[in-house]
C-alpha cells in the first residue's frame, strides 16, 4: 500500500498544528502531506491588538511557512482554494488540483463586515482588527486619534464570536491614552451584544463578569450590554437600543462566516459556510473530510437577547487539530481515535496588567469552577507566550496546549 495523500487547507493555527501533529505520527513513507494556503506567512493573530497599538510590527509576529513545513517534509502550496469536491476527493485552486485521501479544512473565517453598514475599514469609517491589513490600517487610525483626540467606541456586532479583543482593545487604548496624557480628551464606550460583560459566547466564566465590570468602571469606560450595532458613520455608532453614540474612532468586531470556497462547495458546509463535524472533527457525511478551528460549525451556548456566537480561540483550534490529526492517524492504522471536550485558557491584556481565565469544559455546565485571576504577572506571561510560540512554531514545534493561551 502506497502513502496516503493528506491535504490540509489553511496556514494559521489549525492548519499548522494539524500538519505538525500528523507528521509526528505518520512518516513521509506513510503519508504525503500538502498544506495549501493563500498567504505564505504565518501570523500570530492574538498579537494583532498589539500591532494596532504600535507595540509590535507585523513582521515581528510573522514567519514564512515554507521553511518549517519543508523541515517536516510537508509540501507547501501558496495557492487560493476555489472549490472542494468531496465526491471526487479533489481540492481545486487557482493553480491546479490536489487529489486527496484525507482532507483537513482549517481555512478560518471570512469577516462578515457587511453585517454592519459602514464597517470598513477600506469601504467605510469603521475599523476591525480581524486581518493583517485591517490591523495595520487600524494602527494608522489610532495614530490619527492621538494627533486629534475625540470620542471612541469599541464593540462587537450581533452574532460576533470573537469578543475578547473588544476588552483588550479598550484596556490597551485606555492605557496608551493615559501614557500620552490624552485620556481626558477621549470619552470611551464599549458596546457589546453580550447579555452581560464576560459572557463571551460561552455563558461567562466564574468571576470574569465582576472583574470586567470593575475594570471598566475604574477606568471610566462606559459600557452597554445587549447592544445591536446597526451602522457606523464618521462621527457616531448607531444601535437599536439608544441614540447614536458619538465616535471619531469606531472599532467593531464583525460576525464571522465561512470562507467563500468552502461555503460554495456542494455538501460541505451549512448555510453560514461552516462545516458540521462529529466529536472527532470528521465531516458528518463526506468521508475522509475533517474540519478544525473557526471553519467548524458549533452551536451557541444558549439563547441571548442579541445573538452571540460560540467562541473559537487559537487554544481551542489547536485542541481540535490534535484530536482530528490523531483520529486521522488512527484511521490510517485501522483503529479508532480518541476525543475530548474542549477547554479554554486565555489571557486578556488589560493595559497595565492581565487577566487569566481557565474554563473546562468551555460549554456549561462545567465539572470545575472556572479559574479567574488578575495581575501584572499575567501580562508578562502573555508576552512570554507570544515569544515562546513563535520561537517553537518557526522550528516545527508547538508549545504544549496545556499551557493555555
């Protein structure tokens, strides 16, 4: 029997972790692994808020994919996927076709900026740090704010699932403005679709609600919950719950959708473009197809007055990648792989300190009371983790998931 052909689509956390984990268990003689990604760079997305604040340059949190993958005997194709045919087992790209025996879809998301009128940044006044280009543009906008201060709104749109950056950006910008002695000229407001602060699409986590309420209040950052943002203009953010909130800098996290090629491939995704999977991250119907990360369809943790979708963090993505890679390996070897509940561990940058959360499992009810801790040590830990992750990933290794992030 020849080597099985495995195609991994996506070069961020899910794709890289899957490729590394597969190669740990399957030698080049057992499996030909090809990673397809439209970008030739890996970018450490959790550091995008630091790029926006001018604390990092994009190149400091990026590295080329080709070298580390070649060292792992993983072929790299910098191509844009145009379609996936699960019947013939072929991934089509702008440069050709990649036949597969097994496929792992780790394409991430498409930011559905169109959900809020005016949410640019390239075709409207609103800003979002959900991609490298958008983050660099936001950094320029923050530079303009420092030169010409005015009110700021930071929030998330209805249906958003990536809520953590809302709090990080608010705390980091508050810290930056205080350092520049400009905070008194910049009224700040947080608008969130969450029913309460710290819900984050997972029903909250221990004392995080109280921590965030206290932190925003002590920093004089106004906030409203259950807010449905509808429009961003040059000088305000409009919502259904109140009069327009004045803002010369509006940062809004959009809802996410499946990438176009996945959404358009027959029988692959649900109407929102996300892929339904089982506990092993296998596709419900298409044999040999797996999905990990943001590409996976996960139901909300519960109903809320304004929709808030289930979170998908980098830490959770790597857990999915390892479960999928080990199950795929087990199938190649003629056995059944193990599965596990997703947990979440993350650190929020609060400007002058950090907040650590550990939730196991992510979806309530939980066996353990969530851990919530606050202090400057967690900010140092977040900075150290960034360096450790990039150092390891450049060398074909991953920091153990148990450390959390």
